[in-house]
């Protein structure tokens, strides 16, 4: 076992769930992953996280999506790990022009009105313009297709956050 995963394995069920909720905002996902411990290594944790994620129903996915800030949105100061990670992940939107931020806000509004949830994208390494282009492109998807794409983006975000959670 690796030391990083050993820390997660050593937590109480409640502590493990709380830690995992920082990575993915679905309570059912966090509970099921926590109940699957102990993990041999990070690879096993990520496989389990994926298995649990894809076995969930869409309301659980929507719960996870709702835990995210909108792309480009400035939120009140929140010092939680997940808020700090979200800010870091969305760093590409930070230096965006006022026009781009306005376009992002309008496109976010259009997306939420069309699909009923916020736009989810694994923003790490993407500029505001790239995220805006993806948002506009995805506005044209059928709802079922878009839900699966958003779920895959959440899965990618969860992987990055699990790695951050367990990094020394």
C-alpha cells in the first residue's frame, strides 16, 4: 500500500466521506467509495471511484455538478479545499477580458436554462476562450448526450482532486 492511500484507509467512515466529498459533491458517491476501503494503491482507488461514479443515477450526478462554481464566476471567499481546488482549476478564466467574462456569464445562463444544471468542464489547463468555445459547442447537444459528457468531465475533475487530496 502507498502512504497516500493509507491515510485515506485509516480515516473513520465519516472522515473518509467528508474528505471524498471535497473531490466529488455526490454524497452517495462519497459514501460508496468510503465503504469500499481499504485501497491497495491510487490505481485501485481511481478504478473504484470510476466504477461507483458510473453506477450512480443522474440525480447523484446533478448533486455533484451543483457543488461547483460556474466557470468564470467570482464567488465569495471560501477557504475549503474544494473551493481552492476549483479556483486553481479555473485559473484560465481569471485573466479573461471583461467581454469574455460577460460572454461566459451569458453562455452559462443559456446552458443552465437549456439543461437544468451548470456547465461542467475539466477546466485545468484551459483558457477562458477555450472554455467559452466548449460551452457554446455543447449548448447544441441533445440533453442525454450532454449529461453523459458532463458526467465524464466530472469524473476527470474527481480524478484530479483525488490526486490532490492524497498528495503529500
